[in-house]
C-alpha cells in the first residue's frame, strides 16, 4: 500500500454551479486526485457566459485546497482525438483509475426544429465521445492499471476501476439530447459486461432535475412540486452517489442505471 492518491478523470467541469464541479469536489474530499475536462467554447455558446477560464482556475484552486493534485484540459469531445488528449494529460498525475462522464451537449429542440448539424453534434459529444473515453480507459487500464498497488485512503477501491456516466430521461423538445443519452446508456451497459474481467465496473446515474442556473422560476416551481421529496436535486446529491460507486463499497454494483432524483422519475 502506498500513500499515493488515485486519479479520477471527470468531464464537464467548467462551471462552479455545475453537477460535474460538485462531483469533482466530493472526490477530492474522498482522497482522489482530479483531472478534468471542460469546454470554454461550449459554455460561451450554450450558456451565454464569458469564457470559462476564471471558473476553471478557481476550481483548480479549490480542489488543490482539498488536497488534490489537478490538471485541467479545455477540449472538444466531438473531436476523435479528444479522449487520448485527456488521458495523456490526466496520466501526468498517475494511472487513471476512474472516469466520470458528466459532460453533455445540450440544446433544446424538438422533432421539427432540430437541425441535422445539431443532431450529429449531440451524438458526437454525448455518445461517440463517451464511447471513445471508455475505450481509452479500457485500453490504458489493461496495460497496467489493474496490476498496480493502487489506492489509498479509507474506503477507496483497491486494484479495480470505475466508470460512471450521467444520463437523462429528457426527450420532449430535447430529441437530439435524449437520443444521444439513450445511446450512451447502451455504451455503458456494454462496458459493464466487457470490462468486468479487468475489474472495472460501469454504471449510469440519472440525477433528475438539478438547477444549475438554467431554470426559470416557473420551471423550478413546477419541477419541485413534481418531486416527491419536495425539493430539487443539487450537485451534492449526485456527487454522493458517484462517491459511493467509486468506493470499495460500490464494487458489487455494475451495469445499473440508478436514479438519484428524489423520486421525480418514480411511477
């Protein structure tokens, strides 16, 4: 057993109000070093925000304050070489032992209003980009990760690996987003079967409605009323489940889609 912290690669960590930021912070507290991907261009295009560099710099400072070493990469996951770029950067911290796929292309449009270009980009980022990250993880993990004297800390996994991806049930007026998340689900289910011999688990987390700055007041209230728990989800809620799945106690859970939504999706 060594004193080295394990390395987790988390995607989509560009904004301090986002779910991915909550996950990265929780994992840093758990004892992980954090490599993370973000897209300043996406944040500016979709969220009408200024470039994400100030947020990213502050995120790195906060994670380091929690004891984590960090590396951040501004990357477009629609690019076929993005996965290798992210892993090359992450491995400057050490072998990657877990990936959390919390990035997403998400543009509201329905059957009649979605463009071909937008549909293709959703699939490229959310489905193909995620598959390439899973494939890169498996390739590199098989080349030595599973044999290392891996990980430290109370409750962190031993000589295994973890994949967690965030998914969604959204389809109405989000046809490209919904279709791409459906494809992502199948990629992760396949990974649970195919990567089990490596000691790798793969699961999906559906956080339900989480207000990360996109909700109008009337939307927020309607979703709150539709949730049996009586409140909306928070990044902390999602992060708690991801933390468990990445822990030693989560090693028996694989191939699952788990809703962490306060009952929002209950029948």
